């Protein structure tokens, strides 16, 4: 039996998507990973591709994912994109016994200075209070979304607007040095949502990590440069540790 088949039999691969309300765009990339001999599971994320009835915080997501992985007897490979990366990192810290390897794609989770965080918080609150009155003005709307850095915030329900605030505020408590799993960081060089500098920060703070830069890619290199990203994931998944 090949090394690849042994690894794939023992290590399930779970993908946590970012802030999106449909998994359809992921289908070609998931199919590509399968063609490379991997067995990815694209998970429904509560509040996005699965309904919730209240705002969630990071502990809610940790508990949800822990329950989902109860059936797994072996450590898993966990992939997180954008906000999914934030969840993946938090989970890896709280439940290191569950995660064999971590793969982060243009991940959220880096805490910026207080001015930036406060600006985001104020903008989120302004949107929540004023709603359509401001959003009917295209220039103001585009400015607000640019300031938040969250392109799908406009589609969020009330619960998810509060959830997003909870997630952004959690970043200051995320101690990346506590991530024990070997980690690969994949980043689009031209990302305008989570800047390339965040990827370099992750590589610096996560002890056993390596950064791969995808030239010409933006926030979702798995969609625009799928072959390159899939190859990185395949090689890392099949490495013996």
C-alpha cells in the first residue's frame, strides 16, 4: 500500500469555507482535490451555509466543530479559508489532539491595531443602526464595505452581523504561538481583503509553519489558481510527520 493511501485512510480532510452563503463555487476545487487522491469534506458553516437562531461567538464554533468530529478516531487535516481559517486556528488551539495538520488559505484572524478594530466596530454598528437608509447610497455603501474588509457583510442577517463583530473582536485573544500542528499558509499576493502582510505575520507567529505565495491571486487563490493550490495541499497532506 502506498504512503499516500495510508495517509488518506487515516487523515480525514475537513474544509471550513469563508464568509459565503453557498458552497457551489467550491465544487470544482473539491473535485480537483479528489482527483489528486485526497478525500476532502466541505463542511456547512453555521450561520452561512447552515441556519442559526442566535449570534455565535468563537466558542460556539469550537463546540460545534468538536461535536462534528467526534466520529473521527484519528487526527484530521483541517483547511480554513478566510473566516474559516480563523475558526480553524481557534479550534486547533483548543483541541490540539484533534488536528494533525492545519492549512490556512488567506485566513482572517490577525489582530490589527485598536484604531483599525474600533473603526470596523463603529462601521458595523453604523450599518446595523442605519440599515437601508445609508445602504441606498452607493458611494456610502461601497465605502462602508471597503472599511469593514468583509465583502459579504451586506448579505448578512442580524444574527450574522453580530456574529461577525464577535469574530473580529476575538482576534485580539488569538494566541497563534499555541498552534502546535504543522501548518501550511497559502496566500494570494494581491489579496485586498486579508492583506499579504497578514500571511507573513502568521508564518512568523505559528512555530511550525510555511508560507506559500500565489502570484497574481487575490483573496481566493483556490478558485483562481486551483491547480497550484491543490498541488500544495496534496504535497503537504501526504507528508509524513
